[in-house]
């Protein structure tokens, strides 16, 4: 099997993907060549492919921001990893490939007991959950918080982690079939937003008080309701926009209850290599202790990434989706 990457030449729909053969690049100083075994799929990839996030690359775009594999070549000055190490990473763009060069300080070792597929799907989604509840809005035992898209990749990890920390999690999902999945991953209360008013239900659950924080990755369809679910001094944490960009928001909207609002980005929390490894170690420790599972519910060959994009955009996926790669001889 020859090495290849899945590229997009112009912004647009999933049909823009092309398979292109590549020669594995030679790592330079501080870099390594990783032969990849699995790639995680994220809604972030859709934003990049479609052009919702403007392209900043001069060449054709290779989406993908998390993957796992094995180090097969090492550049000068690399000491953190060595040939043969199993590693994982989350890094903007470039993951939809059988092999790639990446800076060694962006890699974390995969512990024994965690598969390549799980590691590939945990890096972006798991580290997102980690910083959201430990740094952006730090949850405390006994709290009750609201999470939108509870049956998605980040949502299922958040549900497990919140219950492990003694936090009551309320989750919203789209469709009755996703409710049991969310409940099985730690959510005490699950609301089908297609069938009922999630704001009224949250108010009912909390005795009219509201929640101290809402973790919202849906955006346009939910932001107003998210604010209405907050208690006084509550925090609106918007970390995605699967339904579209938020429109019409003003600072005056926060005056309803002296709210705070933020739009955090994972890569700002892991810029420092030491912080990246600290957060990844926390994540992997929880997985090895049995408190978290990657929750892979869909698998596609990397060559079929267009279909994977169609399904995630149509909200026809649950949990994590992994793109698998046949290993070259």
C-alpha cells in the first residue's frame, strides 16, 4: 500500500475530498515521522473543510486534528520520543494521512492498556472535556450543570467525567434514541430538545434556580436558551457551533443575571508541551482507572472520510467516529 492523504482543494461539501498519493516526508530538527494507525473525526474537521473556519494554508487542505500511530523516523535533537514509540496527538490540520511529520513536542505517549483507536479519538475530545471542567469552568462536587449534544463525542466523555467528580449532569440530545446512550454515560437527566422545551425542563429539575454553567457546542440553535438556563452569576461556555455561528449576541444579554460568557479553544490550553502532557496524563489515568471510555460508535476507512463527514453533519452519529488506516508493509 502506498502512502496517501485525503485532501480538499477548495472549500465546500464532502464531495470535495480527493485521495492523493504522497512520499512520506523526512523529519527535520525537532520533528518525527509518524505512521498513523487511526484518526479521530471531529466537527472541527467539518468547519475546516467547508471554509467556515477560513483557510490559512497556501496548499490544498488536509483536515484532521487528532490521530495515533507509531514513530518510524526521528529528526535531530529529538529526545522526548524514540523509534517504535506509540504516540498520539491533537494538532490543527494534517491528520487525514497514512503518515505525517509533526513536531515531537506535540506528541504524547500512549500508555499500555489504551488502543490506538481509543487514543486517536480521545486526544481532541478528551482533552476538550478535561480543560472545560477543570479550567474554563471548574466544576465542584455537588454542582448541577447542563451539557448540550450529550450523545456526541465530547458529550459522552463529559457525562462520564462529571459523574466521576460527583457532579449532576443534565444533557440535551436530538431524538429519543439518543437518550438512553446519554444516560448510560453518566447523565442523571436527559432532555430531548426536539420533543420538549429544554429551558423549562432545566428550570424544573433545578427548582427554578438554574445551573451555574452550560457547556454549549451547538451554538446558533441553543445559545439563547442556554442563557435562560443559568442561575445568577452563571457561566455560558460556548466551545462549538454545530448548528451554525451564533448571531445576535450582545454583552447586554449577560445582564439578565450578571452572567459570564467565553469561547475557549483547546489549542490555547495545550500550547505549552508540559501542560499538554499533564492534561493528557490526567485523561489517560481516568481511562485506565475505568472512569472514562472513548465511546467509539462508528468506524470508516480513511478513504471513506467523505461519507463520515456526511453523517456527522446530518447528526446521524453518536459518540466518537474513528477513521481506520490499513498499515503499509
